[in-house]
């Protein structure tokens, strides 16, 4: 018998938990992104560190680290032991936002209601801040404090590198830019979104599973969950881009249509997209049937992905 | 008794060896940078892969992978077992060139006589190609094929992430851009160059040592060698920027002065720089005194760094 995640979600409980996780991540990022912790052969330059902090500390929802921690929790891994992995996916997410916002990419001036990194600093600094956030993600995973077992540290690095790289998130961003030129089929759009948004979300869940020493059926189930959750997240994002105000979102909306970005919502319409979103959430929840109440966190997050208002 | 590296160097032997190593790296990069090997949850987009290949396969000297392999060879590690680590530092080097060449950074149109990646493709693709080369470097290190011992794989990831990151190479590039605005002391220039160029060269040598299971005194000696070799490499580069032709270098020369880039050569003059270069090579060679003939490769490379004509 599984718990009813809707109960958990509709109560205040989930929202309280989610914000508590987000605060933990925010505090840990604040501690990590300092010259003392960004160690290397030299001391990280102050302006670069400030730009990294600007890109990472401006109040994101921290949903990817939440997924790492919730997936790890299925296997009884406490929060302090999944923290490094959780931070690493957030650093990768933040690097991708800093680079995606650049003039040569999506050319965004605002992110979460604040100037984007290249606006607050300059383009060169934004490029380097993104690069160093990415490198730091791998430093965190390879550090002994991440996990005592080096096999697990290595597996986490491989998972994140693949999820972030040319066959994952960054490859999806390349396809997204290509798609603006037109000619994308429904399949092309799905592939692009599965890579651009889905890959890192799936990797987040899988990294929690790796931390927990999941067996193959468990890893497969969590991968299916991650893929469906990723699709749901993107669908909701595309729907909000049409239905929400810029104030609500903390960034410009209606931009997909203005840039002729290919989205499923643009192709199938708002109502069909909402139906599809419901089916996708169902798929995510079904994948978790092999788990008991220990997976309620992931269940509630899938539903949150679909129901969020910003 | 140590062998005389000059003999090795002035003979044709070293040059033949160096070119053989470079060919091995070139071939391995050619195989690695394909959609099949750039695996992830999705298939890497063709144009992005082509841009990555453009940035990585246009005939560099592959000196950093050479250092990895030569350092590993001290400990009897054969070339096939240091190949993944060697490739990873070259991918990081290539990513840094792709990003450094961008209009917002050094704004270079030519690299090794060919159009830079943003010229051959576009800026967005160049940013993503750099990002994905960086991610792929860590994927290579974390893969079981890199080394059977996950502790070594993790140590390699940590070393590379620190050498490449905010306290290493990318931090040095940030300082370099800062330095163009003026006001850099001799110490500031040294710090910048030690990070921008020295960090990755030092990490290359240290990664060879990690592969070889070096003990602390050996690692310390190789670190000192790497730092000195890195300084020598940069000094020689700054000297060549003044004395060599663009044709010889395959890129624009005289650019440091044109951009008011702070270099030691500009501060102390050509003759003093050449003397300093000699002292630095001496320091690199002295650090290797604890090793026998097995370190002759590294000795010859330090001398090559100083004597190269392009």
C-alpha cells in the first residue's frame, strides 16, 4: 500500500519541507562559494567569486538538489550525506542559467527578478563564472567529504558529466537554439526538451539512487520517474510562459512565442498540453509503485512540478 | 647519476617521441569526440559535436597530455593506462581556448591558422562546445576505462577540477582580463600566469603522478617541476609573442602589447626575460634530481618548453 501523496501535498507539510530543503541548499552554497572553499593552486579572484555567487545565490527553488535528497532518502541516506551531490547538481543548473542568459544565447537581462550575471558584471566574467561553477560541481563530488566510498564518488561524477554534457543538458540547449530556426517535428521538440531539461532532472534522481546503493530495478524505476518528472517540469514551464505574468515568474514571459521557440504547448495547444501534463505526472507516480511511503517526497515533488504557480 | 637530457633533446629522438605522443592523442581525441562516445541520456547534436571537434582536433602540440604520460611513465605506467587522463587535460585545454577566443574575451579570429570556433560556427555554439568539452573531460576520468581503482579516478577528477577552476586556470583568465585594465604589479602578473597557464600544466604532471601512485616526496617534486615548467612555458610564450611571426605561430602575434596585456617580458625586457627563463628551466630540472633516467622525458620537455620556436 502506498501513501497518498496528494494528502501530503495539499497539506502545508510539503511546502514547509520544500522550503526547508531550499534553505539548507542556499546556506551550503553560500558557504561553498567562497575563495577559501573554491580551492586550487591559487586564490580564486574576488570578482569572479562574486559573479559565481550572483549566479548561484539569488533564490532559486533548488528543485534538483531536492530530488537528489529525496531519492537518497528512499534508501535511508540522511540529508548531510547527500548534500555534496545535491549542491553539485545545483551548481550545474546555475552554470547553465548563467550561460543560457548570455547575449549570444537567450539574451536575457533578468533572472529571478535580478540582473543576469553578464548584466551585473560583464560577458567575459559571466562566461568564466559559468565555467567555474561547472568545474566546482565536479570538485565537490570528487572530494572525500562527498562520500567515503570512491566508487560512489566516481559514479556520481560520471552521472553528472553525462547528464550535463553534449548528450545531455548542454546538447539540449544546442538543439533548442537550432529549433528556433524552425523545422522541428514533435519528436524533435521532445528530444530537445528531454535533453535540455530532463537530463539534469533525471541525473539528480539517479544520483540520489547511486548514493543509496540502489539495485538495477530500483535505478530503472527512478530513471523512469526522473524522465517523466523532467517532462512534466518542462511542460509546466511552457504553460506558465503563456499563462503567468512576468512578475509572478521573476523573468520575462511570453518569450517562447516571441522567439518562435518550439514548444509542445505551441504545437498542441494549452488544453491538450494540460492533459498531457496530467498523464506525465501519472507516469512519474506509477514508476514509484515499487517503493512505499519512503518515496512520498518524490511523489509530492512530481505533483508540485505540475501545480506550481511560478 | 642522471642522464643528460640535452643529449636526448638535441638528438632527433625527443622530437620523434613528442610527435608520436601527439599523434596518439590526436587519434584518441578523434575517436572520443563522436556522438557514440559522447554518451548521455540523448544523442549529442551533430553541429555541436562538429564544433567540439573543430576546437579540439586542429593540430595542437598536445603538450599537457605529453606531461601526464611522461610523469606516469616515471612510475612504469604504460601509455594505454594514462591515455584517459591525458585526453582529459587536453579537453580542458581546448575548452579554455574556445572560450578565451570569444569576442567577449580575447576576441581572436584565428587559432593555429584556422578560424576559431565562434568564427567557423557561431558564438552560442562556441560557448556550448567549450562547456561540453569541459564536461566530457570529467566523464573520461570517471569512466572505469580510465583506471580500475575508483580512488585514483576520484583523485584525478579532484585534481583536474581544482586545476581548471576558479582557483586555477579559469581564475587566472579572469585575472588576465582584469590586468588589461592596468595596475598589475610584478607579483600580480606572476600570480595570474601561475594560475592561467601554470595550474593546468602542474595538474597534468600531478595527474601522471597520481596514476603512478607517487608518494608524498615524489608528488612534491613533480609539483615543483610542474610549476616551474608552467612558468617557463608562459615566459617562452610571451617572448615568442614579441619575437615570432604570425605565420610561425599560426595565430596573431604582438597582441599582448596591442592589448596592453601585462606580461613579465613587457616589464623586465627581453634579455632579462630570457635569463629568467633559463633559471626557471634550471629549477624544473633540479626538482627532478630525486628521479633517475625514468624522468628524462620530463627533462627534455622542460627544455623543449624553453627552446620551442612556435
